[in-house]
């Protein structure tokens, strides 16, 4: 046999294994007496004699465990050339058992399978059949026994994820299968490349089972699975796998923890990320630089600044240099938390490491110091920012200008404001408004007007507060014409000016500029601007206070015509002005103003001073009827004020009898419930501290008359009698009683006398006449200087009209 023939014979035998699984349709042709296999190359076919049934397509290889013990060659092989001539005839391959032998027989020699050939064969089958029973059948017919190295290498070469998973499932059912971390890693990598995350999850379950059976907790595949799922943003699945790993007692590496932390942070779940970090600490897993760079900024942003600073310190102790991100987050969070000293310390440390601040960091620090009110430090950082050639942005300019303006540092604010304009930034309406309002609040009218004109020139529309501040300043400066001009400009823009105009009017009223207030009110009326009843009432009261009675009456009529209710307080205040009035002409104006109120109290006053013929009932009954119509639940305080002023007026008018009737009815209706106290035989007292002068005088006379009746008619004499007057009324009451030689002694705030002495005093005729309003000729002496006895309600001494006597005639 030639060398050519022998060489080709070896070629044929070495490649038979590559033909073993080809079907009869693809390479086998059957003849009546022989069969052949088509072989590409120099030899066309291999013929096999058919002494027995042909079974070439289902090949078996030799095995020492053959049940028939047939270890001899059984087939005669003829090698033909392309023309059909026989080149060589020789023994072929004897029968073997599938999946048991790890070699083939080449002549009389055993030819072992190399790992490369085995892997290539497995890969060929997997790539052809992909998955399913057919692929598994072909794998079962392999002419060699695979091992985990073959499977691992095949998984690395196979490009299809489903095919790789099918190969792994088949291998897992074989008796020679053993768990391999490298095999799992190769399969997981292949599935990740195919984006088959469901497959990765199913492999995870197999991995859990294998780790439980083998009790090996150090599978790196665990970490790889969690990392891939986390990077794919499979949050629930990755976290579930992580929990199962922990429950199974297996470990994960630092990179896996970082992947989970990153995933939860990206999903906006920082507290869940912190939980992972705590698990990492509990498992004594070492932290790398990536962990620190993840945790420190996020802990700081979430408000856990102390924890972030602790990690920051640990990082430095491990000789790991923090990066810009860590410094930036710490400085920003410390500044926002108000821990400015610590923020500055970290900032200086960063600069010491040669890390340059960014524009964002400068802005953050300036904002923090401004919010804390430390404007000087903020300006230093501002200057440092400009030296670093960072240009302040629009928002930062606005913040710095407004903060300095609001803190009263108007010169600095205006300086930065001008710099802002030179930099090309158009100030916002809020910036203009802030500056203008603060200049207005400080009374700097010229600067405020310049800013207002600048706003108009820049086309910036002032806001309501800006207009209000400017108009308020103009009103305080009493520049009514300028105020009117700006108010009309405000109205022309489209603002509602009723409230603003009313505010200006209130400024004039509070400054007691009644003339200006009246002029402004006329301007409002001519411009169609309305005000409210409250301000009309305030202006009316201001006119009354300053004696502008002629102007006050039209205001009151306007107030009444607008369906506003004149309450008892307003009526009483007008009556109080009448009590203090000294000029007859003004008294007429006040009487007409009282009449214009249309209040029921005025009708009562008119009836009180008429005769019994017109009134058709006694004074006491008339007074009782009026007081019965009062709503004491809502008007008790108003009624008490009215009684005090009314008694003042009645005393001044000499209407003592009417005054006593008013006091008596007031006491009956418990307007002054604690005024008179009867403490059996120990002490009787009268408290007039909360009464006006006229009310106090009437109360003393009327109450002493009651005490006299009790003592003389019923024989009840107390140990002492007290008149509690307070420091204001003490002199008034003492002077009145001294004219009839009373036994009362004056102390600091009380007039005291023994009961027996008072009883004897009551028996004197002059005292009886005094208490019964039958004062003799000495009555003029008693009330000669009545104005002096009214320190709170009548400061001026009457000089026009003579004083009215305290005591009048009998009941009318």
C-alpha cells in the first residue's frame, strides 16, 4: 500500500467521528449488496459489505463491556477513488457502547478524544439543534463521555442563550455532573449577553439548590447574578435574589452590594439603599472607594449628615482620597443644614488637597451663608468666586441684591445691582420691588423714585406691593399730588386701586392730617375710586377728634346712607365730644351730628329732656323702658360706656334727678354688679373706681341715700362704711362730701368712716336735704368748679357758660 493510501486512510478514520451523527439522507447511499459514505476530498465513498443488516447510521464503538464479548473487527472497508476503483481494503471499527467509551479504535490502536475535539463536537450539536429532544438525543449519542470542563468551554463558545441553557439543563441530568462555579459564570455571562434575565433567574434557583447540596457558600455566580439583574434595573428580582442568598448563608462581594445600592438610588429609594449598606456593614464586607462615593453624597443629601461625615473620616483613615463629588455633597448639605463652620472646614480641606471649587459649589455656599444672615462671609465667597473667573448667574445676583436690601444694607445692594445691570442681566420685577420697597421703608424717597422711573424705562411692570410701598412713602411725606399721579398710573395699567387708595387715606388719618385726608377723599370721589365704611368711620372720628365738625357731618351721612349701622359706641363718642364742647356754635354742630346718627339712644336723650306731658310717663319708667330694649349679651360693654358718658352730661347739665334715675336703672340691670356691697353688720362699701366723674358723684349721693334709709329706718348700723374711689376720683368725692361736713377720712384710695359716726351724720338736716337733692344756697359752692372735677372727660375749664349746679329740682 502506498504512502498516499495510508495517509488518506488515517484521514478517514480521524474524521469518522465527525460523520457519526449525520443522517442516511445526507451522506449514506444504500445498494443491494453494499453501502457507502460520501466523503468530501480525494476519495468519493466508503463501501461496506452487507453480510448483515446495515446499521452504519447508528454507529457504535468498541467497549470492553460488550455483552457478546465480540472485540474483533466486524466490518470490511473498501476505499475507492473518484472513478470507483478500489484503493485500499481493510478492517473497520468494531462495535462500542454509546456514551461509555472515551476513545475510538484506529486499526489496532485506541485513539482518545482531545478536549478541543470534544468541545467542538458538543458545540456543533448545540449550534445545529439549538434545543429540544432532538438535541438531547444527539448529545446522548456522543462517542465520548463529556465532563464539566467540556460543558464549561462549550458554554463560553456557544453564542445563543437558549441553546446554552438547554445544554446546561442536559448536563445537569447526567450522572457525571458536578456543580461548577466556572460553569455557572459562563452560562450567566451568555444569558446576560442575550438579555435573558428570566433565564438568569431560573439559573439562580439551580445555583441555590447546588449550593445547599454541596454546602459551598463561595459561589461567585451568586454575585454575578445580582449584579446583572441590578444593572438591568430588575429591582424586585435582584433584591429577592439578594435576600435568598443571605438566607442560604452564602456571601456576596462588595461589587454586588455597590450594584444594589446604585440600583435603589437610581430608582429614588435612598432609604432602601441605606438598608443594603447596613447589611453590608453587618456582614463585615469591606467598603471600597466606589462604596464611599456612592454612600457619602446620598447620606448627606438625605439629611444623615453625621453618618456621611463618619464614612468620610473612615475613607481618609483608609488612605482613600475623597473626590470632588464627595466634597461637593458634604459642603452643600452642611450649608443647607446651617452647619456653616463644618462646611467651611470641609471646604478648606478640599482646597488643601488641590481640588478646585466649581461654580455650583460657590453658589451653594453663598446661598447658605445668605440664608443664615451672614452676609459678610457670603460677600467674601462672592469675591473669591469672581477671582476664580466664575461669572455669577442671574439667580445669584438676584439673591445677593435682595438679601442685602432686606437686611438694610442698601448701599451694598445698589452697588451689586448696578454691577448686575452692567453684566447684561435685566433685574426681575421682584428685585426692583425689593429695592424700591426697602428704600421706601427707610424713607429714602429720592432713591425710591429713581428706581420707580428705572422700572418704567426698562418696561418692568411694578407689582401691587411696590405701588403700595411707594404710595405709602409719598403719603407719609404728604406729597398728595405725586401720590395721585402714581395712583392714576397704577389704575391705567389695570390694577384695582380701591384698596391702595384707601390705604393712603388711612396713612393721612393716622398722621392726623385731616385736611389732606379730606382732599384725598375728594380726589378718590372725582376719580371714581371707592372706599369702605370702616375708613369713612375712621375719618369721621378723626374729624371729630380734631374739631372738624362741619366736615364730619357729611361723612356721617355718607356712612349712614351706605346702610352702615351706627352703634352705641359711635353715638356715645359723639356725646362725649358734646360733654367737652365749650363753644355754642360747635355744640349746635354736635347736636346736628347726634341727630344724623338716627340711633335709638338719641331718641332716648330727646325724651329724657322733655317734660312729662310729652313723655306721658315718669322719668324712672321712661329710663327703665329704654334699658329693657338693650341686648345686654352683645352690648353690655357699650351700654356701660354710654351710662358713664350720659351721667357726665346730665351732671354738667344740672339734671341730677334724671342722673339718679339712670344710675338706679343701670344698677338694677347689673351693669355695675360689684359697685355696692352689704356685708351685714361689718362693712358697707361702694366701689366707683370704674366710673366716670359724673357717674361717681351720682353713685355716691344715691348710695349714701340708700345707706341712710337702712340705718335710720331699719336700725341697721355697720361697723364701718367705705367709699372705694381710687386715686383719680378720691379728691372729687372728698370735696363734695366735705361741703356737708362728712365724717369720712381720706386715705390713699378709700374714704372710710365708722358706722356710728355716719349714722349721726345722716341725722343732720343739711345732709338729709343734700341726699334728697334739696341743696340749700351753698350748692353753688359745692359744684362751682365742676370742670376741675372732670380730669378725664373735661380737661378744659369752661369759660363761656356758667357752671350748672349739681342739684336740681324735684322729679320732673
